[in-house]
C-alpha cells in the first residue's frame, strides 16, 4: 500500500482491488490503473460531500426550481365510485299470514306509490271466517253471562280478540268494526305497513296463497344508501359521520350531500377496496336504486409543514427531499410523509417551515450527487437508497452502527465499510465465495489478527474495540481492502 501522497493502482472492474504498483487484477486479469491515494476525510469534508453544488448554468439546464415549506393545512379529496341501493331499515316484505285466496288487489302494479295505511289486497279464508264467528260468539256469551261466569267469558273474548290481531293480522279498527256490526266479514283487507313504492309484486287476483308466502316487497325511497368502493390507502382518512358529496350523469348540474354511516370491516381481496355505506335524503326521488354515482369526500389535514408533492423523491426505504441550504447548494433530507394529495404533502418529520425545497430537477441533483463522490466516501445517499442504485446501496450503505455483520468475499469485501460501537463485542461472519489466491487470508493488522478463510465456508471473528477510530482489514496479499469505523 502506498504512503500518503503517493499513487495507488486499482481495477476498473473491481474497485476494491488496490495495489501500490502496476500489475494485473487477481480477479479478472485486467491491467490495474493509477488513481490518487485515499485519505481520511475530516468531518467538514464529509458534510460537504453530502451536499451538491451547481453553477447557475447547470441549474438552468437542469430546470431546478424551489418552493418554501409552509406551516399550514390543506384539504385532501378522496374520489370513489358507488351504486345507489335501498336503505335496508326502510324496506319491508309483506307475507300472507294464513292460507286463503286473493279476492282483489289494490296495489296491482310494480312501481306503484302507496301510503302507510292504504289497502294492499283483500284475502278470503275459511279460517278467518271461523275465527270471526268464534269472536262474535264469545262476545255474545260475555254480554249474556251473570256475575258467576262473567270472568271466564271475558277471558275467552279477550283470547279471541288477540287471535284475530296476532295470527290473522286484523287491526284494532277492523276488530272494532266487526264488533259493532255483529256480522262476519267474508274477506279481510290488509294495509300497507309503510309509505313507499312497490318494488316487487309476487301475487295475482284469484291466486291461492299459503301462510308465509311473500306477496309484496315495499321500499321507502325518501332515504337511500350509496355503497362506495374506497381504496385501502384512503381508509385512514375516513370516519363515521363524515360528509360525502355525489354527482351523477343523470343530473350533471346537481350535487347531493350525505354522510358515512358504516365502514365495512372486511376488504375485497380482488379489488383491494373496502365498501363504505353512505346515507342520503332523497325527497325528490331523483336518486334511484342501481344508479351509478361519483362520490367526493373532503378530509382536512392537521396543521403542519406542507410542501409540493413534486418535491418528494421515493426511494427504496422511504422518501427524500432536496433542500437548498445556500444559493445553488443542495442537501438531501430524509422525511416522514403524512397526509398526501396529488399536489401537496404533509411532512411529519425531517423539514421545518421556511426550508426551501427542490420541486423540479430533484432527480438530476440526485444523480449529480452520485457522480461527485469519490470511492469510499459517504455520499449524499448515506441513509437512503436511490431509485437507480437501491440494490447496491442495500448492501453498502453506511447505516446505524451494528456489531454483528455478515461479510461476503468475492472479488472484494461486501460490505467494505462497517460501522460499530466502541466497547461492544463485534462479531464478523465472513463467507468466502471464491477460490482466488488473494482472498485466502484476512488480516486485521491493528488487532494482530490473521485468519485463514476456507472457500465457500463461513469463518467467524470476534473482538471488542476499546477506542474510536478506523480499523483497516485486507487480504493476505494486500490487494483487497475494507475498514471498520468505530464510533
């Protein structure tokens, strides 16, 4: 290895191969080329390397523009599609209470509007006639009885009255009319239990029906449900009672307002959406079941640091923003992103109000930062992974100190820069995945360690650094190099 101020030689294909004299690369056989020697950088030099400086001409060419981060809030808008449905609590099925024959239908068409208490149909049944006769006989017996038998006759009358009401479905008014007339009614008229629309009619005049058979399906359309499909990334913005606005192709100049009443606890695994139930008043009847609508949900963000969404660069491990720290000098910042729209983003951590962020040209600055950093130096990408270099950085990035590390030996050491903590035991698992002669040994000269490495096997080395600094390691031929930074 050359002394400080001398020249060193390296392989263009394997930069970890370093020699103090010309020669051939032991890995690929290429001729070694000369470069300036490495030297330890000061803290100020490292900090400077994390920044990127552009000339005014470069800035214009790269179309770099900036914006100031502001302490404010914004409104996130969620768009979803939905379909109108009946409100289940306002839907009723009318069934036959007993066997009989339909004598007449008052609600005779599907779609017919009907009010609560209006007649639906008239039903004849021998069972009903018999029950009415029993009621009239019980009434006559109760009226003609003396004091001794009066109590039991009254009980029998009450039982007959209850049977007409509970089993046959007669109203108090119908039973009162029967009691006043004193004559059996051959048919019973059944009334609509709610005001609404006949959405299904399953019976015809003259048809015989059996107990429990469905005759009508009624729905009150003055209130409807709209079922929205919301993507999973928008769920955190929703809550019960939140206002929803819809529009439809049928009424392009009108909007309707409702609210969220239920969020489905299950997700559709095929569409990756969750059903959100909303409720809308519909007094005009314009909102019709099975109609498609487009919904908009507005969600205000908390107050915080807000930047243009175009300033965010998505990396393999998170998001990065370039900040202009001085004129034409830019520094990367890892940020935590909160609520986000297509144009704005709320920053939870990593920026402060007043920071000037790069809103266009950020990827060009990102690329420039990689070109400007010499080999072995911490780059502006330290701590994050660029989109173009995520695989390499995942292996070599200088991250938080870790005292147990796996090192792969193949044409060099991966990783070749390791950070550890002073005073804590260090465990290195070294796997040699080659048979090249130069990697048969690994030497930690400062520690007095020289360890033979078997090909395609893992060797473990343990030691405890007692002071901060740099511990260098190399192969036995001093061709492959790495270093351990003790903090």
